[in-house]
């Protein structure tokens, strides 16, 4: 069993602007592997999980599970995929507070037409696998965060899907609870499933067979610093590009322009000699939120964040 994604693009309008959290992404996951989607909030992790779960459709690209194209599914085929091929562990757990742990695990089984007796047996089996054999009669409000996460995981495994998706599974847990959840996710992958986890928690990296970083780091092949000469109208970087350097204007003027959903553009700001721009992207590992364009002939210097901070301190006399 394999999961193959090729050239995924997701684009939507946000506040009148064009937002493209996923742009040309490809990845592969095989049975028995745990893959991490690593990145800060807003980088597209949950969006990608929603595509893999067939909750969202990308504008372009392909998702194949064991050779079967997922993005074009509809009707009963889509229902069957969501029910039997993929299990989702939501960040907020999404347990029904009025039901016991065992009853929460039984929900997808009963919805799929499994008899009450078989559903109870399956729930007992799964709660035992996640270490909650003695907590089946407790409601979510009587369970710790880590225990609720385990119930949510058992529920996602109820119909034995080959693909398990987990959205920020450590977000609401303390360090003691985190250890148990991490061990559980690794065990699930080792048992032969594909497990894809969206997280900003780099402590999970040693567990993973592969890591897909959705937040930009320093770009390979880009000099650590340098001088760039631009002609009038020339683009320094585009909206949605990975962020690497902070720029200081040495000569001329640069404008930041944001592309609108209707195809137009909005000029956000203009920078002249001695002014800097583009610092938030590399500082917080965000994609560029606007396009930088030369108004006339100009020269800019690109600085790594560490050098930029030193230059600011010197400028401020710190």
C-alpha cells in the first residue's frame, strides 16, 4: 500500500487576496511509515491533511492511494474512501461528550452498518490496544487530554483504514501525556499502516521515517548574503515564495505589491535608501506575503536574519 501525491496546488481567496498555502507539493508514504508534515501555523498542514482525507480538493495535482486516484472521487465512492481507507485524529479530539469512550469508538462502526455486538467487541479491542481497557465506561470529561487523544485514535482505527492522519496530536498535552501518544503513533505505523502527522513540534522528528517541511528554512543554493541589482519593474521575490533573506535598499526604491483574487494588485508600501523589508518571512519561517518589485533601477542587499539583527542593534546603539 502506498500514498502518492504529485504537484499539489491549493489556492483560495482570503480577505480579497490570493492565498496559496500549498504550491507544487509532492510526497510519497509507504506502508509501515510515519511521515511528518512539519511547519508553523498557517503553512498548509491541516489543508494537506484535508486533501488526503478527501475533505478538500486541490486546484491541481494528484493524490493516489495504492494506485487509486482520490481527488476525483464522488458519491458512494467518496463515502467508501472516507469510511474505509482513511482515519482522522482531529486536533480538538471531537469526542461526543455525552457518550462513553467505548461508545465514541463505536460511532463509525455503527454508521457503517456494523452490528451492536460486533461494534462493542471492536471498541473493547481497540481501547485495549491504546492502553485504555479499563476506561471504556468513562466519558470524555472524565479523561485526561492524553486519554482523550487515545480514544480519538482508537475511533480513527475502528474500520481498520490503511491510512491514519493526525492533526497536531501533541498540541493540548503535557510532556508526560505526549510520550504515550508518540509511542502509540509509532506503534501504529510499525503495525503496517501509513501514518501522516501534521505538527509544529520538532520533538517528533526522531520518530519519523520521513519529514516534509512546509515552513521555509534557508534556501539551498541562495548565497548567505549578497547584493542584487534590479531594473525598473524587475521582481526580487514573489508572493508565496519561500523566505530566505531580509533586504535593505542601498539605492533606488522598491514597492511591495499584493496580488488580489480578482487578478489585480494592491501596492502595500514603498521603501527607499536605508530602509529594510521582508524581515517577517525568514524570522518566522513564513512564505512571502507580497511581491517585491523595483520601481526604478535599484540596488538592494540581502542579509540573513542573524546579520540583520546585528545591524539593527548597531543602528539602535544597542
